[in-house]
């Protein structure tokens, strides 16, 4: 359940007893300014949403606790934040292994570091990393990335001197760290932690925010926002394979990197110094690119990848290695020692000298068959996976003695001279997961985008990711759906190919991601830039249609988000719905590019596709969509939720589709199954797909089930447990609620963050309705909440909303601030009231089904759940709604608001309007205002009435007469009856005071409602 907290705090007069009454006629109210009405708001004046923000306050993150120690460990607590002193681990030969398990309090990511103050015996320090405690081992968990980052979940260091050890590669997601020694010796640490390199926007930089009466929802919103931040990589932030540290260029894996100049160099001598760190040191001469040229490799004395103390020579052509020689070095090559290497290319020969000793000479005239001779080319260094070496003092001198290039390689600026392999990310981007896969995935962007737009507002991460994927469009038009973030932007002609990574669905997701980016940012220039890619992608989609007018897939392009299940082939409903949405988004992009005729064509194609989907893929007997034309028995969550959300399903069918999904798939306590059990697919709850169902339910006013879905799926993930990380999981086991893929599960996965945007877009209610919020809507879905506040960033400034509601009495109030240059619609919840009254800044604008003009409001209309105020202009509007009603029976008007209500003796004073009143027992008169009376009908101009005092149970407060409305916040106990006979009931957010709610405790007698103490 969603927890609630009372939001209203108002000053009360001495001896005041308060409640509210509502009847079913309306007493006209007088207009007043918003300032005159707003004395104390029904929502908190300054809720501390900042306390929910998870972002580290410092780029250096320290452990928050020691979980455990074992073996010979002293002072482990000194490693915790604020600790002082040192920590010592000792491993005696044959003794117990010393271990320390550290807890960072939440998932964090970056470059691990260790401050070594002393050592003896040159011990080996090993650190393992895990997102969840239950998966932590000395070698970490199994969430190993393929896109970017450390290729293992543990790292080892031979410690031979004091100093700071900083890991070369990023460990992108870990809450727990296990430190051990794996070889004898003693190690003393003065600190350990993580150099955080992901997005570090803190609360003061959040452009959007959300807070409500539900602590659970608040945590879900901010955990989702932080998940997206942990996966966001600012441009140039990711550590490349090459770095400059300690006065030398350190190359660690990543293949060859050549100088950007020198492709035409012929005869020359290059000299450099190298120090092998791990296994080998490699370099190239006469290199054309990373895959073509002459390659030489020195193997260290302890090389585990090749023959120790050996020089290897290769002719590298088209990525193929042809061995052109291998010689034993004249002396051992100890790792960690500097050596001078000179290589001379002259004519057809190449000679290598190590420490002034000529080691080898090769000649292309005697190369084996298949080798390629190179007469020109530049120089560079080459380290492959598992290899690392340092280089310094590089020079290239031609045969005439002219220096062609010279650099000490002691400054990071030297890297710009090379085509660095596996370099840093050129553009800002957002990855799929913090620990795994650490790649840009187009499907994930469809969720991560709105999460970011509503929270930090750092849209550059989405722009960079979309731009990078778009440059890898194939010649067929197919857009690649996944790429590592550090690959360079592809330039030139499209890459030859028909289909590639990952699938047809992920190719289309790129269009959806671009469409969302344009909708939220209004970045017309980028939309125009990407328009050609959209056009070719949608042309490829159109080429995949069959005779039924439906997009079809095969095993070559039928993979989807559930990578652990079989590919979906044939006419797949989900893929066709995605294509429908891509056509609509493509029309929006085409319009931005000035291609109005093409936009119209896409709109027509979308309409035809929608007709075909409903004709061919909807099962009228079950009322649900097929998974595909080849899988017609199983129920698919994605196909049906997306059909409802994107408007493929007729509006008249939406409620029944959602009801059937709940009946057939909500069979686990941890969320819906994505497929029915007869599908043959794995029973893993998908927060990714459930996010679409969540949005579909709120878009169709199924708020109660949306709240349950939020609690079941995301409430479970954020609940304290051995697996809680402060971030959102990739998937969940339907059987026991643990991470669905065990130790390999990504426990910070952006595709699972839908609630962040959904809570802002539907519960708070702020959404763009045209690109860049040129037009917008504010349409709250209060559900069980009593209040919510927040804002959404736009290119024009923030749209800000605060609201409070009492569903039991159909009363709602909100403040909306819209920036200049925009207009919009405010949808005011009525909780189903048949004849609601709506006021704007104190002036009634809607009553009896009619609109009365007001400044800044263009019109109004009503449906079963809302009154819609249209044509709303920039500014701040205090909007309120109630069900309408008359003055309390038996009471007499004594003053308008801000007047004086004069009477003698003790009376009951009713204060309110339109049937909603607070009641106070007072003596000798009162001012008719909020200073002495309780405002139960915020946003309306009120009046005071006097009547006889009524008494209820001991300590109770009069609340409403029979058939009236008893208004209150939070959960209260309400007594209903008369004389000494009462029945009580615990209720939330107000109630009708009727026999239907309470039963009749005293037949034939007029009864009243009273609020019990507490």
C-alpha cells in the first residue's frame, strides 16, 4: 500500500472543534485574488525533497560501514567515512586470509582507489566488487560489462611501496567491496574508496523534482533518478585504454593506436622507452591504421600470454597477423623496468634494437605468402586485452636526420596526437546499466530519456547517445541498437549491411528515443540533423511489410528486450505497435525538418498499420492481442500494454484489456509476468515492460491498479533487503523476488526507471503536448495520495505544480505556474462528482456544466473524472474544485470571508463554501477568516454561518450532518450516530456521512459524524 502522511497544518482557535459539511446545491462565491485566498496551503510549504536525492556529495566516495572482517585485520573501521588512523591486513604463509567487507550504503561507481601508507613483503591486494551482499565473493559478482569498464569484477595489485593505487578501469556499479590479501605480507591502508565519475548533479542542480504524501513513492522517484545518473557518462569522463600518469603514457589493452600524422612517412627511425606492466609491450611502424602495418611485441620475463623474453614480429594486414619472425632476447626483460627501443625502417627492411643491442631484422622481400609489404606509414603503440605497458620519450627522425615527431609523452595533451584505441567517450551518453552491460541501448533510452528530462534535466546524455547510435546506421536504413559509449562517431557513408545489432525492435526504438527527445527539449536543430536517419530507418521498416500490411521479423532481426527468451518472428504485435509509434514520431520529426508532405505520409501509414494490427492481431474472443501470428495462445504484457498506451487499441477496449492483463499475468507478488506460463518464456518480472503497463493504466485513469503495480514491482526493489541498492533492478524473479538473473543481474538498470517520469507526468500531472513544452497539460492522478508537489524543466522555464485532495469528499486544490512563451490545459480532478464547481484564483469558472470567463483561462469542459481548463496562459493559477453544495441546514449566514461574525453566547460556526465547511465551537463572535477558523475548502471564497452546538463521543470534533461530507486529511476514525449510540470506522481523505458508508446505528433518527481524537 502507498503510505500517507497528513499534510495540512493550520492554526486553530482555542476550543475550536472542526470538520466539514457538504450538501448538494451550490452557494455562489465571490471572486478574490490568489494572494488573498492563500493563507495556509493544504500542501506542505517547503517539503524536504532534497533529502531523497542519492547523488554523492563528493567525487570521492567513502565506505559507510564495515560489514565484516576475518583473519588478521586491525583498524578496519578507520576506512569508513570520517575515520582516522590506519587499517592493517596481515597474511602469514599458510595463515588465514585477511578480509574486510565494506558497504558504500548504495550502488556507486567509478575508479576504485587505495591509499597505501606502508607494506612489507610486497603482498598482493585483491578487491572484489558486488552490487548485492549475497553475491559478493573475493572475485566480486558476475555482472561483467561488455561495452565499457573493467572486464573483471575484481582487481589485483602487487604492492611494493607506499602511495595511492587507482584502478585503471571503471567498476561501474557496486555497493559492497571485499578487500583481501592473496600473497603473504602486511599492508597498511590509510584510506579506500571510489572516485565517482558518473553524473554528479546534486539536489541544487536538479531541474525537476517530485515529492508527495507517500514516502514510498518519493523513494521510488529518486532511486529511479539516481539510477539514470549512475549510468550517465559526461563527455570525456570514461577512462580510455590510454592515460598519462607518472610522467608516461600508460597503455592498457584496446589494440593499436597510431599517430594521426605520418601516413606518408617512408624511411625513418623511431625511438622510445618502455616499461612493461603486464605481459607485453607492442608498437607499430609503417602503420596504415590499427589493422595494417608492421607490429613488434616484447614479451616480459613473466609473460603469461606468450613466450617470455621474446621479440615477436608480425605483418598485420586487414586485421590478420602473419608471423614474420620471433627471436629470444639476449637478456631477461624484467617487468617494471625501463628499456630503450629503437626501430629503423629503411627500404624493404626493418631493424629493432633494445637497449643498444640489435635484436632482429626483417625484410619484406622474404616475407611468407599472404603477407603485405608496407613502404610508408606512421608509428604507434599496441597493447591488447590483458597487456599493459608504459611509454615515454617518443621520437621519429627521417633518414636525413630531420625530426618528424618528438614528445616526452609526459602530459595528457600527448593523447590528442594519437588515434587512441578504446578512447574516452567523445560525446555525453547514457548507458543501459551501471555494472552491466555499460553500453548504449536504444530500447533503454526510451525509458531513460523521460527519467532524465523530469529529474536532472541533463538532456545532453540522451542527445549524445542518440547521435552516436544514429551514425551507425547501415546502408539498408537499419539503425544499430547498441554500441559501446567510447566508439567514435561514424562519419562518411553508411556502413554496409542489412540488419545488425540488435534487432528490428531496437532499431525502431531509436526513432522513439529521438521523438521523445524532441518532444521534451524542442531541439529543432538536432531533429533536423537526424531527419535523414529517420527517413531511411522508416523506409527500411516499410520494406519489411507483408501482404497484410504488417511488419515481419525473422531470426536475423527478431530479438527483443527478453534476450534470454527465443526470438519473436512473423507478425509480432509488439513490433508492429512500436512501428506505429515510430511512424507518428517520424511525422513529428519530418515536420520539424520542414517535410510536411512526408509527415502526412507517415501519418497515413500509421493509420493503415493500426487498422491492420486490429484486423489481424487482435483476438476478439479473448479481448487481447496475440503475441504474434505464430504465437496465438500465450498472453504478452508488452503487446497489450503498448497497444493501449500508444493508442492502437480502440479506447473502448482499453479498460477490458488492462483488466484481462491483471487477471492473466498478475500471478506473482513481485509484479506481473511478462508472458503467460504457456509461452515457454522465463518467469522474470520485467520492470521495463511493467513500466509501459504502469503508464498505460494511469493514461486510462486506472489509478488504483497503477498504485498496486508501483508497490508490487518498485516498492519491492527499494525495500531494505540483502539486494537493496538504492537503484532499480534489471528484472526480478517471479518465484522469490530476488534479482532475476542472479549474480549477473544489473541492479542499476535504466530501463527500470519508468516510475520517475510516470509520477511526474501522471501523478503530479505535468506533460508536454507539443515539442519543447510549447503547449503542455497538467492532469494529476491523485489516487490514494493526499498531496504532491514538484516541477518539470522546459526550455521556457519550469512548470510547477502543487496539489492536495480529499477523495472522500471530492475536494481538490492545486497551484500551477506556467512559464512565458507557453500555453496549456489544466485538468482538475473531480473524483467523479456529477456537478463539480471549479474556481480559479477565487473566481468560479465552472458550475452547472457551464464556463464563466476568467483572466488567463480560455475555456472549459468536463468528463467523468476532470474539468478541463483550456487555453491557459503563462502565470500562476490557484485552482480548486468541490462537488457543490448549500449552506449547512439549520445555520444562518453571519459574515462573508474577512468580515466579522457577531453573536452572543456559544455557537457552532461553520466556515466554508459550496457545501464543504469546518466547524468550530466559539463564544461571543469571531473574525470570518483563516486566522481563527479552519479552511476546509482551500481556493474558494468562503462564508461563516452560525448554528446550534452538537455533542458527540467524548473528545470528538463535529464533522458533518447525515448526508453531508466530512472532510479531513490522512486516516482518521470517524464516529457516526446520535445521542449515545455510535458506530466508528477508520477512513482516509474524508468521507460521506451516510448509512451507505457506516450502516445505520440508530434507525429513524437524524445522525451526525464526528472525528475521534488522534
